[in-house]
């Protein structure tokens, strides 16, 4: 049976933050599939060896270094390999949440360029607080969306795995029950990817994860990010959207071609290929090119200068925000010169 398509469907704007998220998810997904496939091959190969009491180095001589910390009898080795597939899912829990968190930060940076008031310092550390800011300031409230309800289960699983000794608490049990009651379609999506249902968690019960649950976590992170992706771009001015297409083209796609006459064609091509849901017109793109001139979009320069000034007064949260902005936009020396 072929693996299901785990790529989010529907309108998306392939800005740099989305491209990073997509690439990261795809690489992680390939790695999960490779490890699971290799472990199954190894399990079958070891099972074919007659005497299961023998040790790995006896059966596979020459790989002593690889087996130095994994020197078990063959029968025990097969058991550990099967257990490791579930452990891999537990390891992926914080990773799936982290890549989505990075995308939320990227979207907040774009919202700041759109003129929204920045989050207060107390909102910077937590994902819940960032969602709260998006709901209150930008009017993007994903809390009742089925994909967010599913992702909240993933988040609570992560919290219990990292901070709760791997034991379920009320928050996880409540999130799981809400998924069952309010988002059965998203729960079915999980089943189609993980090939096993999410268990019902009771308080104090150990968390158990299936070997393909890690893949489903990445799927959930991508789907809720897709919801945020489109909502964000409906909340910012079209002129800013065109400015960001131009900045994208200049700084990451074809920066060497900016002074060439073909730049208008290049920007229009990028707008059509990666930002097509916006349906930017020729005039909108041409005006953005004219506004940019020899500099980065003015909104971008203004926000980054503000962040730099804030960083200079010694506020740790503002310094973190400034660092995040520069990481998000991945500016090199050439772009930094545009901001002077």
C-alpha cells in the first residue's frame, strides 16, 4: 500500500518562511521513512539468522565500532529495534512543534511589517502566547480549526514528553477528548498517515507512540501552518505583499539579476510561481520594484532599525526579537548595505 500524500493541500504562498518549513518537514519525513525502512530490513535479516543467542559482532564481523554501544544478542536486538521505532516518534515531538513555532515567528515578523503592534516582551517565549497575539492583534484565530485542535494534541504530547516524565495530564486528556468531539476529520487525517489511531489518554498514564506517529506529527505541523499561511496574507496590505515578493526575488532568488532589465519579468514570474493566490497585477509588481529602487522595502528597513534600537537598550526580549527577525529574513552583507 503506498504511503499517503502528507503534503498540505490548498492555497499557499511560498514565501521564504514557508519554503524553509516545507523543506525541513520533507527532509525530516524522508529521514523517518528511511530509518523505519532500514530497521525493518535489519529486523528481517536478523530474524533469518538461525541462532538468536549470538551477538551482533559475531554475525557481522568488521563493524565492531558500530556495535560498541549496541552489542546485544540477536533476539534482544530485534526487540530493541522495534522499540526504537516508537522512541523515534517521541524524539520527533519537540522537533515537529519547533519547526511550526519557527514558522509562527516568521509570520509575526511579516505582520509587524504590515503595521501591527509588536508582541509585548512577555509574549515572546511561548507558542500559546504567540497564537494569542495573532488572534487579538491580527485577528487570526485558529483555535477552533480542526487542524489546530489536532496540533494541540501534538503540543500537549510534547509538553508531557519533555516536562512531564512521559505521563499524561489533564491538559493532554482534555486536548485528546476535544479532538474526538470537535475534529473527527482531523483525527481521521492522523489515522491515514500514522496507520494507527491516537490513544485515549488518562491522567497519569504513560504516553505510548506508534512507529509512524512521528510522520503524522510532521503532517499536523504542516497542515496548521498552511492555515496560518493564507490567513496572514489576507491581513496585510497588497502593497506590502508586492514589496515582499520583490525583496524575496532580490535577496534569495536572483539577487545578481536585479540591475538587469529582466528584473520585472523575474519578479512577475516569481509572483506567479510562488505567490499566485494573491493574484498580484503587473502594475502592483512594477510599483513595488519602483519603490524598492536601490534599497530594501522601506517597511523592512523601518522594522529592522526599530528592532536594532530596541536591542541597544538592553531588553533581552527585544534583542531576541531582533535576532529572530534577522534569522527569518536571512540577510547577507549586500542586503545589510541596502539598509544603511
